[in-house]
């Protein structure tokens, strides 16, 4: 099983709403990632969790708040977003954060539209 | 800062012919990844290249890595329609979690 599961697949939210994106993997991976991808662009790293601790925040605005409740789950809490935040949000995981040769597996993504 | 350049950005292929996508990068890298993305879909891992001279093949796709030239290639043999997608190369340095992506190559295979 090499699956990273993301919910919801589609989300439309207003600029005053609070919502969350969820990600789950059962591969025993200890590194989990959030990426943002705009149309026709490559993914851009937002956050990295290593052994359930936040290791990297790529200067992401505070309206995006990540959370890693346990080694299998990763959330991205959204609040007061802007229309330009509309994008595909990809969760990914890899086996051992310290081994760069591991394959990084991506979920199907959550399409976010901010209105 | 690690820079990754892919070319071409768009590639129109004729069925049955061979083509190559190039991925150049700016600094020493430990790991080179190739991903495929279909429209509206997520990224599918194709290859992970770990060392100089590494060559991996899967079906009609073959990837290679030359760390001295800082170049990876993705070779497509006898293109078929279901290879139409966007292909990304990405690099990761040791002790760095960040995967730096190229701009992507959008491939369209025509009859």
C-alpha cells in the first residue's frame, strides 16, 4: 500500500471561513509534507513534519496552520484565506526524513477555491 | 539556492518516435526524482536516481543521471498516446527536506 489519502478532494470556502484539509498515510512514514500547486506550475513546498515535529515552514502566511496529531495524520487549518490562495494542495510522505533517497509519495490533492 | 531547469517546456510527440526531456541543475545534488502528472491529478513517482551513472527503465521510459554534468534525462521510446502528461524532475540535497522542482515538461502525443 503506497497510498496517501487526502480529504476533501474539493473545497470551496469564503474568505471568512475556517476549514481544514486532512491527510493520512499508513505506510509508517515519518516525514510528511504540504505542497501548494497553482495551475501549470510545479508544486511549492509549504511545510515539512519530521517525526511529528515541524521541521520546515517555507515562510507560509499564518492563515495556513499545519498540525500533525500523530505519525499517520497531517492537517492544514485554513482561516481568512484570500482568493489567490486557490490552488491544489498536495500532501506527501516519505519513509525516513533523514534519508534523501526515499521515494516521496503524493496524495491526490485537495482542490481549494476561495471565493 | 538550488535551481532546476527543464527543457523543453512543451513537447509535441508523434506516435512511434523517440524523444528526450532534459533536466539541468545548479548545484551538487544527492537525489534526482522524476514525476508524472496527468491533468487534474496528483504526482506519480516514476524514478529515483541515486548516484552518478544511474539508469532506470520502466516500460517506454528511461531515466539517467550524470552528476558531473549536473544533468538528468528522461528518454521516451516509441511514444504512445497514454504518455501524454506533464513530467517534472525534482532534486533534493542531503540533509535537506526540500524537493526543488523543475518547471515541468508538458507532453502531448499525437497520432
